[in-house]
């Protein structure tokens, strides 16, 4: 079974390590405890959307890019061979949701 929090955690860890940054640096910039960020990266805690946004800001990467990478990884894990392009909702529809 795919556990989304693990895929998200793996992606956040990969991006942090690619930048050569420590958990301490990112946790401080994101204003989240070092222990909690560690648990998120290990897939032990489910991060809220606000926390994900804060971590992405600390990593200087758009949340959309992280979610896109996570989505692509989940598709691979599910064995999806072709993902069709979906229409993008207008910002007014997203805001109303």
C-alpha cells in the first residue's frame, strides 16, 4: 500500500539534501521543531497543508513542484503508464472549493 506521507517525506528530504542543508537549518527557517520535521521526512507524521507550505518556503521551492513530484512518484508506484493532462481550474473555482 502506498502511504502518501512517506512519499511526501521522501521528496522533502531529497530536496533538502540536494541543497546540502541540515534538518536544523530547514526546521529553523520553516519555524517547526527539528523533531517534527524529522518525523515528517521519515513519513511518521502527516504534515498539514500549512506546514507543507512553510517547509517548501524554507526550501525555496514552490509547493506545486513538490506536489507534482509526489504525484509522479505515486503514479510510478501504482504502475500508471499514462497520465492524461487534466484541465487546470481557474483560481476562482479553486478559491471557492
